[in-house]
């Protein structure tokens, strides 16, 4: 009797895991790109939203926790990327170049796997202290931003192994 109950219990556990797995892999977010919605699966590892005329990113972007490469270059993004970007802890490559960004969120410091970051051709004037946490960073492109030489010098001191393009 106990073996039968145990077998039924195991079957129920396996079925529950299957259902949850299907739910997780089919869950997605919708991003409006030039009035054309793009559905992005939560398990996506690369997302290219280049040249989509985006003016902002939804906070739900932080749900794409499997992202390794994220390209939002050549859009019309303003302000800073959403703080939820800090939840993309597997991210290795981030390209937010050629936008109208004026800042970098402090949460970028949580992205300790970042290797290449491109914020070139924006209006960024300041850098969050948390950017110094990016010890794996190989390349940081900040060219064509009104950042003071003093801030670049400090960045080079704090991240001596990083090639900083300014």
C-alpha cells in the first residue's frame, strides 16, 4: 500500500515539474518596437533590439535572466536603462550605443559577468561607483559622451585590466 502511494506521489511530482517547466519556457514579455510588439521568451540568451526606434525598455526586461548578449543600440532610449537590468546577472555583452542615454544605472554593478559594454554615442555625463565592481570587464566603450577626463582616469585606476575607449 505504501509503495503504491509513494509511486502515485512521484508521478504527481514529475507531472508538476513538467507543467512548471513548460510554463517557464513559454512565458514571455512583450516589447513594443515601432508599434510592432515583439514577444521574448524568458529563456532567451541573446536579444537584438537594434534599430527598433525604442524610447524606453519595460521593467520586465529584468525577467530575461538567461540573457548573455543584449543589444539595444541605435534606438532613442533616454535617461538610463531600467534598474531591473541588474537582474541580468548572466549578461556578458551589453551594447546600448547610439541612443540618448544620460546615465548608467547603479545596478550595472551587479552584472559581474560583463566582458564588453558599449555606451558610446550617448549623452552620459556621470558613472555610478558600482561600475567598479565589473572586474571581468575587458572592454568599456564610452566614446562620444561628455564624461570628464578625471572620471575616466579614476575608472582606469579602478579597472586597470579593462580597455576603456573614450
